[in-house]
């Protein structure tokens, strides 16, 4: 799968996840709705990524957690290299984070 196909697939699948979440929630329910800056959102994701590196057992094998960590790693790399993919990857991280985490709370 090349980069364009992967990005298209991500956009489609995460768009569906975001639509489903939006049907049952208000925008204010987004965990990052009240964050004052993009840098603080990136910091939140990087802290989460670092703090969950050593999770063992059942929780560490949850697919949403593994997927979120993968996207966070890609997003952080894009942020550090000032890649044009950064905005999309940050959005994908946010969608996975607030839709899956809230489902388990």
C-alpha cells in the first residue's frame, strides 16, 4: 500500500469513527475541546505515548491502544520533522483518543 492509498484509507475509516462519535456526543465532549493550543495537545499525546510504553497484560494488547500509539508515534515524528502530514495525523490521534478512551470510561 503506497502513501496515498494509506492516507485515503485512514481518512475514510477514521471519518466513519468520527461520524459515529459525533452522533452520540457534543463537540464539548471532545477531550481536546478546551485545550488552548495545538502544542499542548501534542504534549498530551507525547506524554500518553511515553507513559504507555511499558503497559503489560491485557490492556497493553488492546487494539485501539496499539493503533493510537502507532499514530502518535507517526504524528510526533511528523511534528519534529515539520512534515505536511502532521495536521492530519494529529487529527487522527485525537479522533482515536477521544472516541475510544471515552468508550471505556
